[in-house]
C-alpha cells in the first residue's frame, strides 16, 4: 500500500492513516477500549502476525453458462496438478489448491515481493440440472478449466406456435 502524505498548517509531513482520521473525526478509539479490557496492543500484534508474504491468495475465476454446460476457468499459474482438488457435495462444488513459495537464499536482495502464495478455497452452488457425473476438468498452461454439462431435462426447448383459423 502506498503511503499518503499530507501537509498540515506548519508544513510538516504527516503520514495519513485512516484509523487516525476516524479517531479524530469521532473522538473515539475502539482499540483503547479493547486494550483496557485485555492489555492487548492490536497494532503490535498485527505487525507480528503479518509478515511480508501472504498466507492466502485468491485466484481469478471466470464462470460462464452456455445452453449446454457451465464452465469454470481458474487462473492458477505455478500450481501443480497434485496441489489442486475439486470436490462435490450435493449441488455444491468446491475448488481448492495451494501454491508453494519459491525458496530464496539469504544472500538474495529482495526489491519487490508481490507474488501471492498459500492455499485457496472457492465454493459454488450449482443449479438443479447440472450433470456432475459427466464433468470434465483440464489443467493447461496455468488455467484450470472445469466443464459441467447440463442434463437434457434443463436444456431449453423450442415450442412451436400454431395458428388456428378461427372463424367469426
């Protein structure tokens, strides 16, 4: 997150903080009340709990419906087939996986650390008529594609309209 700096009346640079702004507007600090109860400093704890690397990541999903099937496409670059899992319970499908962090040596100088690592889980509820028995998936070039066909009973049907020659 980029730092936002604003100048006050004395022209001294002060780092802008949304929590500080909220406290000054409302004259209320919820963390002060919490710390009185537990003697816990949330800012110190957060800095210890949040290292540079992230614990989880969320790949991007495209979910589309055609007249024949539901298609899920997931961007999972760097994820091995063995680290992906697709499970079904009733009409709920769950796609999960993990991406391992690359090992870095202590002699490396890190200038940016933006790639996300860890596990992810996404669940989707499928409508009635999804044929989970004939679902197919493929992992190709970092994209997981899952195609779930529709049963014949839920595919759209055309009903012809007849004209009757009504006599007056």
